[in-house]
C-alpha cells in the first residue's frame, strides 16, 4: 500500500512523514496540489490525438532538474490544493470535454491520493507522464490502472545526472523502471489515431551535451528492441530554471546537435517514433500554470 508516512514513493526514499507536515525532496505535503487541468495539444500525436489530452499537471517533482521548463510548478511548488473526489471530477469533466486520454503529468509523489480517483475505470486511456526516475515497487501498484506510459529517459551519463538532477543513479534506476512499465503495458497499440496501450519513451537533447544523448539512446537500445516501444526525440529545450543563464544551458539545441542524435537513433533502429520541429523550443509553447481547470 502506498502511503505518505515514511515516504518512499520515489527513489529518493526521503522517509519523512508528510501527514505530519514534514517535507522531502519533492517539497509537497499529503494534499494534492495541481497547477493546471485542461485539454492539451502539445503531446505526441497519438496522445493528444484530434481533440487533445486531458492533461493534469501536478505541483512538485521527485527529480528536480535544474533546467526544467516547468520550474514554477516542479521547483517552485506553484499550484492549488484539492482533494481526491475533486480530482475524479476533473478527470470526468475532461472526458466530457472530449479528452482522448487522461494525461497525469509528474504524478508519482501524489499517488496515494491519485489511485482512488482512477477507479472505476475511465472510458479513455490513462497516461502516466513522468521523468523516468521511478521505483519499481511503486510502479507495481499502478498495474491495471495505467494504459500508456510516457516516461523520459533523460540520462545515459551518470555524472551529468548528478550535476543536473542530483541523481547519479538515474541511468540504472530509470532502466529498471522502464522495464517494469513495459512488463505492464507491452508493445504500442494505436487505434483510430489514439494510443490505447504501450509506451512512448522521451529523450530531450540538451545543448552541448550530445554525448549524453548518444549514451542514453545506446542504453535504451540495449533494453528494448526498436519495435517494442516508440521513441520521442525532443529538441524543445528552452533555457529555464536555475541554469537559464549558465552556458551551454543558456541557449537552444542547435540543428547539428539534434541531427546527430536523430541519426544515431535511426542507426540503432529507432525509426518508428516522433521527431520534433525546432518551433517546439519556443517558450510560447509552455502552457500557463495558472490554475486553469482546477476549481472550475
């Protein structure tokens, strides 16, 4: 059973009692905090589909990347508090508005409150959108409740993972987590343009760190055959968070950097998936975390 007491929901395993006001790495207590709950069109095509994903953005984060484009909510904790019945009502409203999935964005540290809101089963797929830094033991509690996993695989370089996210164990921990996700949902299934089952693995190319991308793609290929997952290779890096003015993280990814990562992915056999247009790096693409849809 997942609990906020002696919290061990994520690999940080802080051990704090969030029911008594103690705070661990994620900075959150035991009450749900949301920054936005609305139709979202910026996910991969079979996630957003024709009518949008019902994206629910949770405040706080268990990874805390120093370059996060959602820093106001992931690092700053911006958001509004709700309870589990209200969360269920939000899911149902989004479905009524035409959402083709319920997209849980960075949800792990609130799972004890989220899981009851996922039953009874919703009429659209549930997508688990996370940073990849997950405990296998926690993921096992999601079996049968999540239809599509949408994790990042951020780092092949442990030293960079330590520098940027304080998680030198990221490559090994995320690899184990992705294996568990795949065990639960299997190969991708897309029906009428909507992903109903399977996994899309995201990798964000970072400026000046192409070696990390090549190492991450290599490791991903060692874990999965290309047909077992869909790869989403992203160039949407936007200078944000504490590193926004620190070279090379003060600039966007160059065309050459992204092309190098794309070429390597294709050489490894990842030809089925998603490539991004450079326009994705426009800060205007970041949604407003202003509480939209949380209390309406």
